[in-house]
C-alpha cells in the first residue's frame, strides 16, 4: 500500500508518503516559507560579476544567484524572466536560471532551438523509449525541447499530448503576462497559497502509483478538489480524516514517531548492523558498521550482507531526510571485486527509486563510495531542529 497523508494546521502543510506503513518521504511547508522552486519571476538584474555570474532581485529581500551564458548580453537594472531552481538555504539566496521549464504530470517542456528530446533514465524498456521519442518528435512545438517523465509509462498517447499542449499554453501565457508586468513580480503561479506545496508534490508522486490519499485539517475540501482535478484517477481514493479519537492524522498512522526517528544519527539494520549519518556544511558523511551482527557463515558473507542492507537503508534515508549535495559513504571494507560490484549495483538500484535525481559516482582511492543528490529543499533536520544554545550546535559540552 502506497499512501500519501496531507495534514494542514495553523498555516502549515505536512505531506508524508508511506510504503506499507514505512515512511518514505516527508515535506513540511510553513506558509511563511513555502517553497518557491518552479516559480517564474520577472526579476531585476542587480549585479554581474566576472565569469558570467549574476545576482537578481526576485522580491524576497535577498538577491538570487544565477549563471549567465556568454551569448546573452545583460545590463544592470533590466528586467529578466527567471525560474527558481533551488530555494534559499542558510545564508545563501535562491538559485535561479533563465531557462524556463514547465513541468507537467508526464512531460517537462522548455525553450530549445535544437528541439532536444530526452527520455527519463528510469525508463529502461527500449520499446517504450522509442514510442515516447516518436510521440515527442511528432508533437513537439517549434522552438522547444522536451523531457518525457517516468510517469509517461503506460499512458495513452492522447493523455501525453494533452500534457504537452497544456505546458505549451502555460509558456505562452507566462511570456505574455511578463510583457505587461512590473518587476520584481511573480509571474507564475498567479496565486501563491498553501495549496502549491502538496499539489507540486502529488504531481511528482503519481509515479509511485498511490493507493490512497488521506487529508485532514481546515484545507481539506480545497486540497481534495484540487487533487481530483490534477489526478482524476485518484478521485475515489481521496479520504477525509476528522480526528475521531483526538489524535492527528500523522499520529494515528504511526508517522509522527517515524519523523522523530529520522532526526537521529543512527539507523539500525535488520541484520543487527547500523548506519551512522552525519550532516556537515560541505557534505553528508555516512558510516556502516556490523554492530552485533556476526553472521552464520564466513566474515566475507557477513560484510556483504551488512553492506547490501546498508545500501537500501541509505537510499531510503537520503529521501526521507532530504539530504543532498555530496554524500560520502564508508561501507565496511571488502576485498573481493565481485562483492564491490554487487554493492554498487544494489546502491544504484536503490537510489533509482528516488524521485530526486541521485547518482552513484563510484569508489574513491580511499575506498569510499561517493554519491550526489540534487538540492531542492532544506533538509528535514534544518526544518525541525535548531542549534543547541548550550553547545552551539556541536553536540558536545
């Protein structure tokens, strides 16, 4: 059972995704700091630095940064139409770009004179890839590129074509609206409210073939109707939770303690080993240990089993905690090349389930496994915790 829980309370929306009761992903969006990723803004160019790095005023009080192509000539104070790629983190402003990408349920459409066509790397069936490529070639508007999303698998051509046309119309509407707007100003979406976080997440999560969606809180009716329009096939599987015994939706479904567990440094493995996760400013460092597990056979088998369980656990924890950037994993040392290859294959398969792009780079000279995960939002720990006033956040006194 794949369920999505949406709880709105006191200007805050919490979305939690579970697979067979196990928390897979959680997103917490306070109304005052709703994610701006995907927003299209008519901004004001403030500063251009050597190396084609620019800062723009997007109306949030903190300038956003963007890279600029050498082929584009810009002048200070001119309006530029940009899209937010990454939310602000810490002392850093948002990261934006001038390539506008319109994400639908099945496609991503963007301006491209080369008419680029991309197919999600998670689509492995060659027949399906050829069919989607042919569909894109025939339907792609002039001057645009397209990415066929994983969600497109199994969909009728007409449904995908409708999504392409809708994204094209969105682009035309956005550019037309920008011509008559003051700046800085949000051009898309035209109304920004508490609805945008769950809707954008649900659009991505339909790839998980959700079984049910449960909603509680004051925003129930608005969220339910919006989801039914976005994903008509889910209309009969959207339920209202009205706190019958006084417990919140998340507490009644054992999600609250799982969120608390996601803030701890150590995660136990089924075999008895454990994984330790440390988040630093520069990267995420993960250590794997056998713990009390000694195995029933030889030490090589013990190590391989522990590492394989750790690979699955690490992929799950990266998504759950929303850890990103450079990730270094110190697996238990293995001498056998066949075992190392099996571990990397298992890790790649595990992270491939993540809706956020995650790549296994390989093993370093020191025997450490390096991954990268695309930054999109703040890590869960930074949303739910703050530095200790006694130790200043170092965790030691």
